[in-house]
């Protein structure tokens, strides 16, 4: 099994509704997103997928979150935009795009969302 990972970034604000601490207040993060894909075999060039192609597949999903208030986006109107929820949302968005782009040869394994250098959440299949 081969694994390939790319890292991307976005900045956004959010608040956690119903939280009893400081996270209830609107605040921002410079998010780091690590996307891991797997494949049983390499393509004709000897790659899982070109890094640039994988980043292009991920770009739209991540760009849709950049410089927004996450709570204002339809996907997070009823769900708190926690790191866990953001990872799940990105996983779903990227998985669909990747399936089309790679014709089923590549599987999205996991999406990890870092809110800081030491705090992150992962959603995996």
C-alpha cells in the first residue's frame, strides 16, 4: 500500500456555540490541513498521484473555507465548526472530487485539521 500526503493552509474565524469557555467567542485560526491518500498500485509514471494534481483536487474544498466565518457557511449553520467537523467536511468534499479525478484507483485515507501546532483532529475512513 502506498501513501501520499499533502499539506495545505487556510485562515478562518469561528466560535463554538454552547461552549462554556473562551471558544464561545468569535476567534480565528491559521489552519493547517494534511490530506493523506492511499493506492495499491502506482500510475504509469510511478506515482500515486502527482502532488500538484492532488493539491488541485483539494483546493476548491479548502478555498471555500478560507477567510470566512465558518459559522456563517451553510455546512456549519447547525453544526459547530470544530476541528472535528471541519476535518469531516473536508474529507467528504475531497473524497468526491478525488474519486472522479483518479477513477477509483486512489482512496482518501484521512484528513487532519490543525487549529494550532499542538491541537488537531483527524477524520479517516
